[in-house]
């Protein structure tokens, strides 16, 4: 099926993928914009997985200041080269992550960062809530509660504030696939006038 330049432009605008990739995705999906977007997303995730072990020692510190100057979100976002750190796509990603931190106040970057004692405390409180439930459903309930805990407290597990159909982790993985370098969230901070620094 022939695809129009307008379709390619629209898909490129929505995904940030290259012209050729957009054209191929639209041809493979017979012009279905939604399926083409998903195809490019999957392609980006595969490319990101291959880059995960590469060292990310460059990057930028991005600060989002909420109107009124009483709240800021700070993100240290790392990449492999200073060239990429200066690109519009990388800067936009860093800004969006700083805004996410300001809006949602995550305590940790990823679930791997959650201390064992904090996890044990959560599991203990879950256990109290589900006393008396049948054994066969207890494990599923705990899994569900843990997933919700991670979504509320871990940046990469949180629904992205601009598009809650994706997690922040998916957003980062898609950017890796698009930009072509490993990208790592190095540190997060949230500062307000009336509270101590949270990270």
C-alpha cells in the first residue's frame, strides 16, 4: 500500500522516528497510524535493550520550576555523548522527567532502588489487610498491591503524566531507541518551600 507524505509526517511528529522507519511502519500496517506507532514503539524498545550496558557518563541536570516558584523537580539525566546531551529530543526528555518528579514526588528512581526494609514494611501492611482471605488469592493480591506501590513511589514505574497509557520507563526506553544512545536517570530531587528535600 502506498502511504502519503502527510501520513509519514504525522507519524514522525507523534513518535520522533526517522522518515524511512515511519514509511516502513505505515506500509507494514497498511496505513494504520495506531498500529504503526505501536510497531515503532516495539522497535525502539528492542533497540534500547541492546544499548542498556553501554556507559552513560555525559548528560545534563534539568530543573522544572512549578509556577509560583514554591516547588521544583530536578533530574540528572545521563547519556553517552555530550552531542546527544545538547539535542532537542534529549533536553525535552529531561524537562519532562523533571516535571514528572515535581508533579508526582517519587521516592526512588526504580524498583531496584527500594530498600529491603521499606519493601518488608509494605508487605507486612499488605499481610494485615488480607488476613482471612483464601490462600490461592493472597499471592495475586500482594502482587497487585506491590505493583501499585511501585507505580506510586518509583519514577520509572509511574504512569507518564502527559500520556498515562505509558510508564516513564517506557518513555525512556523509547527515547533510547529513537536517539540511539543509552540513557539513564542518574538522580532525582524534589524541593519545596515547606518541606525537606525528597529523593
